[in-house]
C-alpha cells in the first residue's frame, strides 16, 4: 500500500511540474475582459483585444497595439474561439498563455476563462 501511495505521490508531483512549468516559463497575461475580437477575412484566424492599457509582450513582438492572435493551425484554436466569444458575450474575464509571435503579434496558445 505504501508503494502505491509513493507512486501516486510521484505521479501527482510530476503532473504538477509538467503543467505549471510551461505556463510560468511562457508569458501569461493578467485577467481582463475582452474588449473586442476580430476574425480573419479568408483565414480562420482571430485577434483578441483585452481591456488592458498595454499588451503583455514577453517575446518582443513588433506589433503591440493590435491585439493578441490565435494561429489557425493550432490544435485547439476553435475551442479558444468559442471560449473567447462566450467570455465577450457574458462579460467574463480571460487570461492567456503566450508563446512567441505570429503575424508580428503575441501568440495565444491557451485561454483561461473565469
């Protein structure tokens, strides 16, 4: 029984490290409401504009006054779009994990909603 507890503890500890280190190592934004969202004309892409005075820009992207961006080829882009639309409609707060730049803007790789 102690061996099982030790294994479970190691698994939980490892999972905590796996899920917390990337978010801390990458850029994270403060909680904010969504001021505006914009989709692409011919590409399934979304720009997101939070109600913060400045954008978080950990990777030094050249465009910092034109929102964050979600890359249309990211695996969960449609889920992120749905979460952002829900956040806008319901005036809920969001926070993002950012990784690199795309089209010159900070790239969202994860959306949190509260």
